[in-house]
């Protein structure tokens, strides 16, 4: 075969490949779309398609899992890319249980709904009335009644007879106690929501830079297929105009 035709084929293929690589992958785990700045841990998208600290895993192909530093694991139910917000929950429906190891420092996330507060935990032998400064933690209670008290208000206002002190926790999201099992986490860097709000996607502007840039979404889910078809049509040219190919073959 004529080398120039082989070269032409190669050009079409290479050009085509570059087009695909230009777009970062959009994965799906259950109902959660996973794209920049996130990536699935087991996948290795091009460097510019993910951002440090935004690794997720996919359990049983349906549960999106976020692991915070110190082995706290959360299920992710929703990622709002435009507002840079994650809605997460504890896999065992007991967020307070994970709080002793809970820390957002060392992760890109902040408490996205309520501020962080300090709490003192108590184990009481009798049930207390619920107050504005205490929360009964059903899922931690066994033989004893476990309460979290905000340390910010004066604990001395509350009757703590029949209670023994367990531990203090600092800088945990108040939401954990007020919303039971929902945790909103948001991030400020990268500012990918800016692109999303314009109907675009975001990526790093190069693999060795943490700066980001917006790019146009593929027109539809079939965008890739269309391009493959288009590439196929290029080959088709040789079918309809065989002389283009054969004239050089003899
Ligand atoms: C906290 O993390 C350690 C390992 O870093 C683990 O052994 C321990 O079980 C965790 N505690 C809770 C309450 O999850
Ligand atoms: C994250 O949420 C907190 C609390 O709602 C808010 O104050 C903060 O501005 C949010 N950060 C970003 C980047 O949206
Ligand atoms: C919580 O405790 C930390 C120290 O562990 C302190 O720096 C912080 O100011 C406290 N926060 C509040 C709201 O009291
Ligand atoms: C709370 O106290 C009871 C005894 O009154 C004990 O059996 C239980 O293990 C304690 N719970 C915790 C979490 O320490
Ligand atoms: C726990 O927090 C309370 C209220 O802020 C404080 O009085 C107490 O000294 C703390 N205890 C420990 C062991 O840090
Ligand atoms: C403390 O426990 C005793 C015995 O269980 C009970 O009679 C009393 O009402 C409790 N006190 C408070 C303040 O809960
Ligand atoms: C990435 O963006 C930054 C800030 O806008 C810019 O300084 C840098 O030159 C860009 N890098 C590339 C490879 O475009």
C-alpha cells in the first residue's frame, strides 16, 4: 500500500484520538455523576482531569464513597457541581459514631451548611429532656443514654446529675446533631463551579498546574460516537471514490 495513504489513515486516527483525550471522563456511580474535580480512585484519568484530594470510590457499582483523612468514610448521595457542594451521610446511619476521628483539615472540604462547634459527650443513666444545648444520640446509646452538649454554651446551666463525662470533640459540624444523618461538605478550591454555572466543564489547564480552565461540554452523550462516525466517513471516502485509493496502489 502506498505510504502516503497509510500516513493519511494515521493522521485521521491520531487527530481523532486527540479530540477524545481533550475531554475529561464523566463517570457514574449509582446516581452520582463523577467528573472534575473528582475522580474515581481506581480509574486513572489524565492528570489535568482531576484535582488532589478529590478521590472517590464506587462500592458495588452503586454507592459513592468519600474517605476523609483519619479513616472516616461517608456515602455521597449528591454532588452539586455548580455550588461546589457534596451531600453525604454515614453508611451506618450514625454520623456521631465517626466524629471522634472526624477532621476536615487535610481535606479540601469545609462544613457546607452549619459551622463547626465544640461538644462534650456524656453518658447518663437516665433520659434527660432535650434542651437547646444538648442532643440525645440514639445510635450511640446502649446501656447508657449518650448526650452531646455544646461546649460553647455554659454546660453548668444543664443538669448533669446521673451523667459521666465521656470526651470532648472540637471542630465538628453542628449539622451532625441537628440533621441526624446528613452532612453537607463544600469546597472553595478549585473554583470549578464558575465553569459549571456557565454550562461548561472545568479542568486543570495543564497536568503540572493547579490552575483551572473552562471548556465546552460535549454536545450530547453521543458526542463521542458522532466523532467516531465522522472519522468513519473519512474512511468511507475511499469507498465512494476508490480511485483515490487505487490510483496510487498500482
Ligand atoms: C478511628 O481511626 C482509627 C484508625 O485511624 C480506627 O482504628 C478507629 O476504629 C477509628 N474510630 C472510629 C470511632 O471510627
Ligand atoms: C461553604 O459553606 C459555608 C457554610 O454554609 C459557607 O459559609 C461558605 O461560603 C461555603 N463555601 C463555598 C466555597 O461555597
Ligand atoms: C473549639 O475548640 C478549639 C480548641 O480545641 C478552639 O480553638 C475553638 O475556638 C473552639 N471553638 C468554639 C466555637 O468555641
Ligand atoms: C455508659 O454507661 C453504661 C453504664 O451506666 C455502660 O454500660 C456503657 O458502656 C457506657 N457507654 C459508653 C459509650 O461509654
Ligand atoms: C471539655 O470541654 C469543657 C467545656 O468547654 C471544658 O470545661 C473541659 O475542661 C474539657 N475537658 C477536657 C478533658 O478537655
Ligand atoms: C437520676 O437517677 C435517679 C435514679 O435512676 C432518678 O430517680 C433521678 O430522677 C435522676 N435524676 C435526674 C436529674 O435525671
Ligand atoms: C495556567 O493558568 C495560569 C493562570 O491563569 C497561567 O499562568 C499558566 O500559564 C497557564 N498554563 C498553561 C499551560 O496554560
